[in-house]
C-alpha cells in the first residue's frame, strides 16, 4: 500500500505543478503586454527628443539685447 500512497502524492504534485505552470504562463503574457506598452512609450519619447534636437539645430541663434 505504500507505493499506492506514493503514487497518490506524486500525482498531486504533478497536478499542482501543472497549475503553477499555467499561472506562470499567464503572468508571462501579462509581462509581455507591459513590455510592449513600455517599448511603444519609449519610442514616442525618443521621437520627441529627436524632434526637439533637430528643431534646436535648425533654428537661428538668438541674439540677446542688452
């Protein structure tokens, strides 16, 4: 009967591992969504910086009047 108890315990462990793996898969999907969102925002920020730098380079120098 000892082997039957061992088998039952091992089956419980397998079911628990499967559940945890499924949860981990969902968490990875959520993280992927977050990373893609951050990537999109970063591209926007980089574009804004590049546009500001190009405007700064192309504008004529300003002369201060005293």
